[in-house]
C-alpha cells in the first residue's frame, strides 16, 4: 500500500509525507540523513508512480518520464500550476551517495564529513585559458570547463 515509502527506505532515504499547499515533492537533509518530502497524495500511489516519485531526483536520463507520471497523478488531486516540485539539493545528493557507500545505512553526514582548509588551487588545464584564481574565488567563462588540482590541509 505504501510502496513509495518502501522504495525510499530501500534507497536509504527517510520519507516524510506532507500536506504542503504548494510543494508536492522536495528533498533535504535532517540530522545528516537524506529526506524526501512527499505530498500525502502519493502515499498510496501505484508502483509506477511511486518509482517516478522516488527516482525523479536520481534518474536524470528518464527525468522527463518521471515528471510526466508525477504530474499526471497529481492532476487527479491538484490543478496544474497550483503546485511545484523543488529542485535537487546538493547536500541531499551528497548524503544519499555517502549513505549508499555505507551499505544503505543512514549515516549522519557530520560523522563522515568535516570542513577542511584549502592550501592551494592550481590550474591543470592550458595556462592560456581565461581562468582566474584570486583569494579563493575561481572565475571561469560560462562555456569553459576548468580542470584544477586542489590540495587541502588534513
């Protein structure tokens, strides 16, 4: 019955069902654990819709299909334009990847990540590139890929 909840738990994500008036799907971190906030209309959805809800943030290649299923299901309960789906949070993805690395156990990010000071940043790509590294700020043209060596203090 609560297939979406089961899928979240299998991925090491804590599902939280909400009754938000605007946002029907969002993600975040709670106590270092990846959390998927899901509107309660999806609590008892079909397997196909549940997979679209849970995989929307992870399966970029099929995101269009996932959003179509999510919107189709939501349209039975809400008017189009009356709701939104939040973008992917970098912290959520980092937490998800770390938790999966640790066998799907919920690991508090604070216990495996710590802030470090950068001791040096060096440009690896062609020295003629228009990359500027000044006082910890990196300026790169929009259409450019910068390859950098970053050394941190341990």
